[in-house]
C-alpha cells in the first residue's frame, strides 16, 4: 500500500487520514513498519489488514470500540 492507499483505508467522515496519523499509528505499533520501494514508502497490504482484523477481534472480545 502506498501512503495514499493507507490514508484512504483509515479515512474518517469522508476525509483521508492525515500523514501524521499514519506515522503516529506506525510508532504505536497499530500499523506495520513501512519500507522504501522505488523512492516511495510502502506498507504490506496483508500485514495492515491482518493487524486491523486482530485489533477489531480483540475489541469485540473485550466489548470495546476499536
């Protein structure tokens, strides 16, 4: 996933997520680490989706919002 894809993935209220939100989430461990590919920062789509699913499953199990 490129930054634009990730921003759209975490969009809220019709607005894409900010770059700072993405970087902060990465620092917290909510998003897998990125790598540079062809001069652009990219994330593994499978890893992002897997981390989302795990976070939502844990939230559902604990009765909290993700």
